[in-house]
């Protein structure tokens, strides 16, 4: 313990007297007291054991993690911090409206007149370097003119124009055009790409996954069937799809889709499988805990954990599900019916219904080593 404490102090040293003098010149006494209290609240041994300086640590890539080494919490982060809203003057007029085409044409004409008068007042020699520099500055002013909200919006007062240019005011939120309103609507001409993008955006919002993470998922159609629905109008044929989705690291989902159009049914099953992804507990990130059973309809199956290197010795449906969930050592036995659809559902039910050794120990009121029958260096199997 003493060696660990010394290593932690060497890796994460405390503030020296020179550091405190520099901090005192930058912060108030109250802020300095808060910094010292935070320094005492952090245990350097925990920082060392958790690998805060490990290059493989993903805290630098985590937008929700505090960057203690590079962020002093003085700047507002748009993703984490609540933006500071400006207070509106109760006696000011903040009413705004979009400018008409004639008003914008007059503003553009006035801009060109002012730029021409500026060139004449400077009296630059044609073809000179100074004239080329001034033309470049004029282009920058033109872009700023187009980027200014005063060009496209009219306010009844100067306070309204300041509210337009300041992001801390939110009075224009209902009137400003949204990107979603400009996107192609479902069913409109040429809206196929827009529909796909809308579905991807909705899936990202529902699952919390990034676009690249969704594209890296392992997706596979396991069951494809042609089904017929008898109605008073006749037989309506549809295509049924059963799909699994997993990230290969402990997440697995099963989804179903049915439509008269095969592509629509397949897409529905993929989206449902990604939405239904749930964590599957794994022992040593390679197999399941003990033996679990699943039953759906007439399908009964048993999944068993196996030692390292055993591989996946099971039928192809369970094989694909185990590979998608990141399980590498598994044995399975399917008794009674072997219906494909119910086999997939029973396997998913069994994987999600595992009992952890901690839960068994808590229920029996025993220690964890008594449940697993493993004592300090003993063999698991």
C-alpha cells in the first residue's frame, strides 16, 4: 500500500508552493480554496489504478468526461454546459420579420455603391498589388454582408438587430427557418435519400449511437419467409424477415419486419433489431455464465459455457447470434422442435436470462468464492 501511495504521488504530484503562488495571482481566494478542496477530495491511488494517463483510455474521446488535465472549467462547453441567456429589455421592441426581395435588392445595391465609393476615395493604381489586396478585402466584406442577419431580417429597433446577432438571445427561435423544414419530405419526388437520412437520424436519436457505430454493427438476416394473409379481397402476400444485430462486444438485438415490398420488410427488421439491442453478460468476455435454458413455443434449448479455445459448437442460428454478441466459446443443444424463428427467440431469451454469480451469492447469503467453488488460484472448470 505504501509503494502504491508513493507511485501515485510521483505520477500525480500535489500543488507546490510555487504553483500556489501562480494560482493565487490568477484566481480569487475563494476559487483557490475550492481548487485545494477538490485536490484533497481526489485520491491519487484511484487515478493511478484507473489509468488516467493511459494512452488507451477513452476519456479523451468521451465528450461527457471531464478533462481534468486539460480543462480548468473556465470555458463553456456547448455540449455539456447550459448556455447563458441574455435578459431582454422589457421596454425594447424585439419584433422582427423577413425582408422582402425589394428590400434585399436595395441593400445589395447600397453595398455595391459604398464599395465603389471606397475604391474611388483610395485612388489605387490599376493593376497594383494594393488594388488586388483591396479587392480581396472587398470579397471578405461581401461574405460578411451575406452572413449578417441584418441582410435578411428587418427589426423595428436597434435592440432587435443586436438580438439577431447575439446567440444568447432566443427570441428568433420560432421564426428562423429550420433545416428540417428544408429537407425533402417522405413521399416527395426525389426524397429517397432524404428518407434514408431521416431514418438514420431517428435511429441515432433512439439508440444514442453514432453514425459510424451503427454502420459497424454486425447485421444478418436469419429467417426469410413468404407469408400470406387471407382477406375478403383475396390473398395478400408479404415477406417476413427475422434479423439480428450486434456489435461483437456484448450487445445483441433481434428484430422482425414484414411488408409487401421485400426491401421495406428487410429494412424494418434491421431497424427493429438495432433498436432492441440489449447487453448480454459474458464471462471473461468470451462465454456465458454456467448453463442457461430457453423455451419459446415448442423449442427448448440449453446453452452451456465452455473453456477457452472450445469454439462455437452449435447450430448455425445460435452460431450467428453468439458471434454477433461477442461470445467465442459456447455449446448448445436444441431439443424437441427446431423451428428457426422460435430458436432465435429462445436463444435471445436464454442469453438475456443468465444468472450472475453475484446474484446467486446474494440470494444464498454466501460469499462469491463459495458459489463458484474457486479458492485463490483454483481452476474454474
